[in-house]
C-alpha cells in the first residue's frame, strides 16, 4: 500500500490487495472461515492491540458469530502458520488471539474509520466470496472426493478385520502345523509345548501321570500370574520340596494325585485343550503326537471329570 501526506497526517492510498496473500491468511476454526487479529492488523497497518481496543470499545457490534477468542488448544493447532513475530511481538502476547469471521471483518472497517480499512475490508470480502464460489462450483467434486475417502476408510477397515481374522486363525491353529514328532525332535517338541503353555492367560491344567522336575522346568515358561494344577499318579517323581521351590519363584502350583487318567491333556483357561501322546518331560525322545481338541463338549466332560477327582 502506498502512503500520501495530507498536512501533518499520514493516510493509506486505496490499492488492491493480492488475493493470494489474503487466502493464505484465512483459516478454518470451529468450522468457520476466519482471520486472526494479528493478520488483520498487518493488512490494516495498525498495531494488533489498537485493533482489539477498537473492537472492545464497540463490543456490541461484535457478537460471537462475528468475533471470538481462541482457546489455547486452538491457538496451538494453528500456530505453525503464525510467525514468531505475530505470536510474541514486542514483549510477547499476554492473551490468546481473536478470530474474526467474514461479518466481523466487514464490521471492522466501520469501527476503524479509515479509507485504508474500508479498502482492505473490500479486498478481504472479495476473497471470501471467491472462495465460497469456488467451493460451491466444485461441491460435486468435493462430495466425490469425500465419498472416495469414506469408501477407502471402509475398505481399509474391512480389510483390516479380514486380516485380523486370518492372523487369529493362524495363531490359534499354529500348533496343528506339525502334529507328530519323531525320534530326536526334542527341541521342536519342547518349543511347541512351551508355545502352548505361554498361551494361557489365567490357568493351566496338566493331566500327566509321569511328571517330574523336568515337567516343572517347562511350566516355568508360563506367563506371570498364571496358576497351574497338575493331576499326576501317586508315584510320580515330584516331591513336596520340588513343588515348594517352584512356588517360591513361579506361583501358584497345585499338585493332585490320581489314577483316573491314562492319557495326557493340557487345558488352558478352561476352554482350550490338547491331547498329548507322551509325558511332556519326554517330548521328542520318542515318536508322539499333539492334537488340538476342537470339540468343546469333550473339554467340558474333562473339566467335569476333574471335579470328581
């Protein structure tokens, strides 16, 4: 803007403002297109404080839909687009900026009472109108873009859900990839058993007639807070001292003696069960198999049978 001297006063010559400059200063806050007080003060070539003081002297002309003060969160969100000079100024701002809607900016020209203010406001109004016209003329395009984005989000959501189901199935059925272990596959067998043990979130029930300290070494791999109940033969090689030592570090273990079972079973959290063809302490030493029991009725029968032991 050019200046001209009139006596002792200085005024601004009315000149056009580059619409690109104004467009870059228009922000969307609370769903409204607005401009901040510091940006408007720059265009009007007045101090930000002077602009806001003029507004306060005429506060009845600026209802909430004309002008509102930003919250700290709103200010932080748009701060990246505000220069350090505007946010701090001389001595720093002591209050959050004010935002002016199109109607509020129009009212500013009347409050500031200068030809420059009128000229600036006209340029801003024209930019607002141009932006509204652009949005209106391209509303169908925006609608299509929004529709495409929504479809992409829905597709992504459904795709993620499908993958989650696949991964869950793989996780639940990973142990069925190899049901039979042959002589010498000790590491593979132990790795599978440990992976089964670590699936338990609350409780492991082991039915195995021939448990020993080696069995406890496997059960020590359980997650923290998981209780263990072992049903084994009265003559199993597991002493009270072994149980006490285990509980001192990996609580809570309970051992019950019974001859009611011949086969071996592992039951996790009362809902997932495996039939094991060998005592887990001997896994891999001879050919044996592990099978996931998919019939929930069998699992319920096993649990009911344990209640009678």
